[in-house]
C-alpha cells in the first residue's frame, strides 16, 4: 500500500502569508505538495463555515495562516481569527475530530522559510493522524 | 474603552482628535440631529423595529364553507417530535374553524383517529396537504413520511425538527449511535439501572425489535444511528421553521393553502421558507445595542437583565445575529436569549458557524494580545461551555459535518 498522502487546505491571508508562500516558492524551498492554498484578504475572512466545508468535502486538515499579532493589515483581524479558530477547534473536538487537524499559524511576508517549516510539520502531523474520519465512514 | 481607542492613543493622537471635532461643529448647528454614538453604523428606532416585524397574514372570512371543489384531505403527522408543533397549529385560535371548513383531517395522531392502514388504502395523490413535524430517527418515522409523501400532493416540513433536525438531531453527537443511546437509557439512567440491578442482574432486559408471541411476531421500530431531517428522506415542498412556528408564520401557510383552495391562486414556489423575513432576528428585536465586549458569559437567571439593552452586551449568548427573523423576537422581548430555532438566513448554511463567528468577535482584544500564548486564548474561549451544543442546538441535522466522527488513527 502506498503511503497516505493527505489533502490539506491552506487559507493564506493576502498581505502576509500569501506573500510568504510566494517567497518560499521564489526561494525554491523544498516542501510537500499536499496542500492547496486559498487566498483570503485576511485570516479573519476565513469563516468557520469554510473550515467545516473543507472538512465535510474530504480535506484531511485545514491550516489558517495570517499576519503576526499586531501586524494585521486590518489592525485587529488576526485577533478575531485567533478567537474564532480556538472556538472552532473546540467544536471539532466535540464532533470527535482531533483538534490538531486545524491549525492557526502566523507567517509574515518575509518568512518563506517559516512557511515551508510550518507546512512540512503540518503535513507530518496529518500523516500521523491518518485520513479524515469522515472519509472513512463514507467508504 | 473600545478596541480602536488604543490605536488612537498611540498613533498621532493630536491631529486625529481635532478633525472629527471640526467636522462635528457645523453639524451641531443643524436642528438637533439624533446623537450618533461612536462606532455605531445604523440607528435602531422603534419605527425600524416595527417595520421589521412580520404581521400576521390577512385571512378574510372566518367560516368560508367548503371550497368550490369540495373539502380536500389534510394529514398532520409527527415523526420524532415532542408534540409542541401539533399543539402550535391551534395557536391560530378561531382560524382552526376555517381549517375544519376547508379540509377533512384524514390523519392527526394527536387529535384525530386516522391510522396507517387508512392512509395506505388511499389512492396516490388523494391527500392535498401533509403537514409533517419532527425529525426522522427510526424506521417507523421513515415508513410513515414516505407513505405520506406518496399519497400527498404537497408536503410541508413543519417546525425546526423537520426542517433542521432540531433537538433530536443532537443525538447524532453520541459516538456509539443507536446502540449507545439504548444502552444508556435502559441500563445507566438511575431508574432503569436500579430496575435492572434488582430484577435482571447480569442480563439486563433490553427492548428487542422482534418478539415471537404466541399470536404472531411483534415488531418495534429500529432506531437509526443518525437522525435525519425530513428533506433528507423525502421530497419536501415547503418549510415552516420554528420551535414551534409562531402564529404569524402559520397564518402565511394557512393563507397560501386557503387562497389555493378557494380562489385558485398559485402556490408559492417549491422550497419556499414560509413565514420568515429575509433579515436576522436582531432587526426585529427592540433591544438597543451599545457594542460592548463580552468578558464573562452569564445565564439570564444570574443577572438582573436590563429590559432595553442587547442581551449580548449583558454577556448572555444570544443566537439572534445568526438566526432568520420571523418570530418577531418574542424570546428576547421576554428577556431570554434567542436559541436559533428559526434557522439560518438564506445566505448561510451553517447557522452554528455564523453564531460562533459573531460571538467570538465580541471577546475584547486585550492589551497583551500581541504577545499572548495560545494557551491563554484557549482559556479565554473556554468560557463558552459546549459550543457545539449551544450553537447547533437546532441545526445539527442540517450542519455540514452532521454527526460525531471517530478518529481511527494513522500509521
């Protein structure tokens, strides 16, 4: 059996993390290709419904990347996102998901290396956790 | 102190503070404008609240006699429901007489004597309207709603349980499904645990789905692991949400049916949500908002609830911002928070996610937020007890994930 390759949805904020991902690409940093980036204007634009919908459609993990605290382009968006994600993680835990399937991390526009490191670690975490429990039930 | 004040203080306090004052000076000469509070983008007045309310439909003559084509057949059925929806139909008061004039009630388990075999003997399409309340959680519910669908022209999904799963659908969160539920109810609850220990020690008596009696085999319905909404089982024509639907909402359903039966007016398009407005409950709520931040979550019985101030401002979790209006905000008027029984607005599928978004944003940004550990955020948000049960109290059956899952573990 081939090794489990997770599907990961990465929401990147336009001002920091998306540029950080760009930086990682320009610098030709090696990283796994298991994630699909969706650009949002701010990490606070990531409605919990987006996260739940990703998981419902079979994503094995969701990572939300935003600007560092006090760095948000919209002043306080990442603080809101942080509180929401904490609540969504509680909700996921109540559903029976491992809350590690949802991660929030801060990556600035200049941190290509941190982007690479974060994504590589997250892919590893999800590989350890195995496929999404939802997918297994459908089979 | 609001969140933005911190930044005003830090960044260029002098010129920024002056400008709004200059702008405000000429305005003050104008004839007494309404005092606009800082950060408030629209003003709620008695008039706007009044305009947002849903008036009861105009129903015309009380006793119109039988419709031109003769009385039609009406069935009212409860699946997994508490019976409140059936009783709520009587909230239309003397209008129930119009219903009696208009239709033969061929089935209404709570009030009339129609049986399953009576319905089964009818021809397909001979029931004009079936009003079904309750979620579908066992084989009997499933059989009956499929039978009624087959015999009916119009099926109305009535009440929150039928529309969104309601409280019964919270059973989807039990990981072990039907087996765990039955085990708990028959062996773990004090009353049944004592009974089993006293009379059936070692081999607890559990309900069986089949029993071979001398007179023949007896059967009981089989409980499903996942509670379904009505439209996940059968095709549904109209939805009337609410726990139970308010009299105003019911009047619109009655009006649509009466207009169709007496005057041949076309029915609303299929899939219509009857008896709701487009905006959220907050629009219909009379309470004024001061845009305060939540630091402590309280229950209504723990504080003296200010009758005029928004419940969220007082620290009570209210699902109003995520719930579609139509109930005319009766709960918030009585000092109780909205629990979301009317379901989400048309633009949203996940009511719980909307409520979660709104409520998480009410937590204040703290002075040490920039350097805060993630653990502290979890501590702050843990003041919301049981977020899944609270935010999805009525919509678990319609949610994206739908039921509890269990991690199987990876490599």
